[in-house]
């Protein structure tokens, strides 16, 4: 059955691959963007740090396709630097986008999901949220926070047929990792049992599965998609 899917940050990288995977299986897909409107999907302009913009984006999707049934909270940023150099602004900016942004969209989606007594929420975290990483105190805190968000939603809304899960990618070939120096990437590759970074499609496949009927009893889970880097954690 076709569903209405909203992917935040669905105009590029992992979010775009997720949007494409849902579209390929026949779902009605909307994506949020900040700059240029995406050509392939119904795009709604939205900065997830702005609650009014989030509300307006959901209203636009609802007018076009009906209530959001599958929410993928994917929008995310990094502002890396070591703890002793990290400004409070660098910390709070990353939290505001990655964690509070996910809270804003989940809260907005929940009302309609409860009414429908069906819903799927998928939060794109990171292996960094589970293992930590030098230079990423802000990012790791935001990504670890998503686990608490998803598990609390699971306890609040589980009986309404709403699942909330976390996907924790390792290194994925996108603009975000393109910023890393080549030597650093080579070093990282040596530590990954799979010996390579993931393609965005390899994250998307797990996300579409979590939204499927086959995964209806999977909730509150953290699913690593990291080529063995975290050995299941
Ligand atoms: P990209 O940098 O390629 O894309 C990030 C996306 O998030 C863009 O669509 C961007 O929109 C959007 N975004 C950022 N800030 C906001 C905001 N305030 N409001 C709305 N949208 C925003 O990143 P990836 O595709 O690599 O990452 C996607 C997610 O996966 C992120 O949450 C990231 O933390 C996570 N992840 C990535 C990994 C990797 O190795 N690449 C590994 C583990 C997790 P815009 O185009 O307007 O900037």
C-alpha cells in the first residue's frame, strides 16, 4: 500500500537516496529543502530549526498528499572541533538542527499518526552517537540524543501501532564525508571491516525496510549500518 513519506534534508546525500528508494516502491514522497527546490519530488522549503517553518511544511505536505505516515528525520550538520576549542554556539547549533530539529518534526507528525493509529518514525543517527569521536562532542551528543527520543516515543506511542527506530550509519559517501582529507579517509577505511564507505543507497534500504509492514514489530531499535565498524553497537 502506498504511503505518504516525508524526508527532511531529502534534496541531497543520504536523504535523497532515501526519498528515491521510497518513490521507487510507489510511495508518495515529499522532501524538505532549504536552498534550491528538488526537481524529482514534491519539495517543501523548511529549516528544521524553525518550528513555524516545520508546521508550514507539514501543512503543505498534508494539502498535497494527506497526513505524513512515514517520517524520516535525516537533516543534519557537523561543526567539528575539539572540546576545548568548541564554542557554545557550535555546540547548540548542531543540537538545534540534529536533535531539536528531529524533535520538532516528530512532534508535528505524531498527532496525525496517533489519529490514524499507524505511523513510522525513523531517525538518522550515526555511529558517532554510540562510540563518540574526537572533534565531535556536539555531533555525538545530538546523535546519541536521538536514541533517547526514539525509545521514549516507542514507550509513549507503541500501543498506537507507531514505531520509532534509529539508523546509525558509519561512513557514507556524501558531501559530509567529502570534506574529510583523503589521508583521513584512507585511515578510516583501514578500520572498517567492510574496507569501504557505504553508498547512500545502502542506508536507504534499511530505512525503507523499517517503514515496511515486515518491520512492524521492530521498534525502539538502533540499527547500525556501518560495514562492521561498531560490531553491532
Ligand atoms: P549532507 O551534508 O550531504 O546533507 C545534509 C542534509 O541535511 C541536506 O539536505 C541539508 O539541506 C539538510 N539540512 C541541514 N541542516 C538543515 C536544517 N537546519 N534544516 C533543514 N535541512 C537541513 O549529509 P548526509 O547526507 O551525509 O547526512 C544525512 C544525515 O545522515 C545527517 O543527519 C548525518 O548526520 C547522517 N550521517 C551521515 C553520515 C555520513 O558519513 N555521511 C554518517 C552517519 C550519519 P541543505 O541542502 O539545504 O543544506
